[in-house]
C-alpha cells in the first residue's frame, strides 16, 4: 500500500500542476467522452495507457474477460449493462470498443474451469461466453485460448446489438462498434475486420 501512496504523492507533485486545468474544466463542464471501452480487469491491460488517452477521453468499463451479457432488463445487478446505458443513452458516445487480450485468465476459466474455491461468481459470469467456447471447440484448434479470446470479442459485439438502443444507434450510423485484441506479450493491437479476422494496426 505504501508504494501506492508514494505514487499518489508523485502524481500530486509532478502531474497535477500541469493537469489541474484539464480537471477543473472537466469538473466545470462535465465529461463528454466520445468512446466507451469495455476491457478486461486484468492488471496488464490498461486502455488509457494503450491509447495514450487523457482524462475525459475514455469511458472505461473493465470486467473479467471484457464480456458483454445479452440485453436482460430484469432488475438484477447488471454492472456492465448499467455502464453501457450510461455511456450510450446519457453520454451518447459514438464509439463502443470491446478490447480482448492475450493470456486472459477469464478465458482460461472458461476453458479449464474455475480455480479451486473461486466459482461462486466467476463461473456464472464466464458462462456468458459459453457460445464462443462451443464455436471454437467445434473445430480442431492448435490454440483454443487465443481462438476463444477472439471469439468472445465477436460474441460481445453480437450481444451489444441485443440492446435495442445500441442496435438502433448502430443502424443509424450514430454508434460504431469495434472489436480489438491487445497482445500483452508484444504490445501489438489487432482490430476485428469486416471479414471476421483480426488484423494488426499498421504502425
Ligand atoms: Zn482478461
């Protein structure tokens, strides 16, 4: 904990003097990010760092394995869907990004089961991605982990379109949905293409 407090002190001493104006403006006029990113909670995947983004630019939701559940307004505790509703219906973002990543522990749970003593919430949560797992395992694969990481991004994009206010905005061209994978081993970002493949962002 102490190293975090030390980090905060460095932020106050080195960052805040240059950034206080930005924060004051954001506090005064409110936030108006144009992009929401749904990324994994994994400590190695930080969208703000990857996109070199500034405070106020990205509305970020991070959960285990960057999953989007299907639309289900059933009054249960839907943290991901609540964040989506705020970003899309209140902030009116124009970009929705689902960012998967290599070596995802959540996808590992999907493929190999929960670690001992950790299935209360992980297993029901990861069951969202069961259709992706079924599609991948239906064909022989040399790397089911990577295939599942990719397929779960495709599935989350499908699930995004099950939200009527997302589908409506997407069909009207007011909202763009994008899938990505960040490879934590190489630092390379790949984008889901119209043909369904992931291709590296040109340097
Ligand atoms: Zn992950």
